[in-house]
């Protein structure tokens, strides 16, 4: 696989005159997905391109403040307008996902189109569906990669406060407030974002202090009624049933970050958040240190992600999925207790 600098001039040439450009990212978009999409959107607009963002599903409410977030087209709500965007697109940027199945039906809108496709992503094992694949599994986030992308094209002076706010959001959320996948290089990037006007205190407040009463009560329910600790395997599990979703009227984004509370316990190495959806059971995994939950997600739950943050799914029902997860833990007992 070529590194970005080997074809930077080719991409610079592609972007050298105005084009219709589409940007898309994965279903259930998080801070990095929306931050990288909007950061790239503002940059490409400054170059004179006509740019639209299409995401498969809605984004959480904590991102409503982001510049031009209201211009994002949501496929689940506007499928026809989404299709029109890809029909016109000459260039399609695919951000923060490594395979077309992460974007569901949106992938069908452009998989066979002749538009130039550019993938920018930091997840393991990227599929080869794009004309240009920019992959860096050591990056903290796709937002970090968008900064590198703009800098690599010689346009770092164009990074302004709007772009900075978007990129900082993705970096902040994907690193768990600078706990995971950090590096000296990343902090140098963050310093440069502050220099262009990013107010880190304000963004922390907007992102992390926006919970509703319902969300706080849901968190209390999860910790008091739905938490199970498996001390032998240094693992914590939180589950939510369909009844929980109905009783708390849980919407997209309401469960954001709940899995991380399990890791606040000193002896817990692995956290699992397992939720019963209408047609599927989703599993979100987090870990501390060198223990890789990415392997568990990939090998046993048809998922993937990063070493310390991964996810997958099951069609076996909630009880069966929880039982299956518990049965896997003895295989990793030595690693968990090392």
C-alpha cells in the first residue's frame, strides 16, 4: 500500500480545480467521524469545491454546536437527496471506516460509480475499494489524519478556527480525553489547533457537559441495576434490554461513553457494554494497557476497531451473547491477570 506522500501530488492535481465532492462516514457517527468530515468539508470549501456530506444515520446531540453540522445529509431521513449527491460527485472522500459494510446502504450509492474515491482512515485491515487509500493505524483519530492530509498538500496555513474546532473534537473524543493512542506528534498538532483559536475548555464543556436528566438517570440505572463484575477475569459488563430502551426512551447518543465507567475501577481491565437492539445485539468493548479487545471483536463478534476500543454484533439474542462473551474470558485469563 502506498503512503500518502507517494501520491500527494496526484491528489493535489485532482483538487486543483473546482469539483463536486461528496464526503461520507460510518453509521452511528461519533465525534471523530463528524469532526473529520466537517474539518475536511470546510477545507475543501475554501478551495472552491462544491461539497456535501452524507452520513448513514443521525449523529448525537452533543455535536449540534459544530460549524455547519446542520448541512449534513442523513441517509435514513433523506435517501433521495443522498443518492443525488453521489450521482453528481466527481470525488468521494470516505472517512473513518475501513469497509463498505460500515456505511450500509450508502455504500451501494457509489460503490460502482466512476468517481475518484479517497479513503482516509486509522482502523486496521482497510478494504481495497478506493482509488487512493490513506491508512495509518498508529494515528489517534481520523481527525489527526485530516490535519496531516491538509498539511501534506501544503495548505496548513488554511487551517482556521472552524477546521480546528472540528478536528479537536474528533481527537478529543477518540483519545478519551487524551488517554488513548496519544503521541508527542499529536500534542504538537493540538498545540497548533489552539494557536488558530480553538478554545479547548469551551469544547470540553460543550462535548462532555451536555447530558440531559434522562441520560444521567440512565447512567445511574446502568451502574446500579445492569452492571456485573467478574473479578476473576478483571472484567465488567453492562447490559441493556429492549425494555430498558423503551422505559428510558433511549435515542441515538444517549448511551455514549457509558462503557468507559467500568474502567474507572482500578482492577478492571476489560469493559463490555452489550445492548439489545430491535434486530441485533451490539457489543462495545474497551480495555486498559496492552490487552486487545480488537481481537475479541474481530474473531468472535464479526467486528473490529482498535486495541483498546472495539465493537461487534451478534444475532443470537442478549442472553446468548452475554453467555458467549463470558465463555471467551477463560481463554484470555492469563493475559487479563498479567
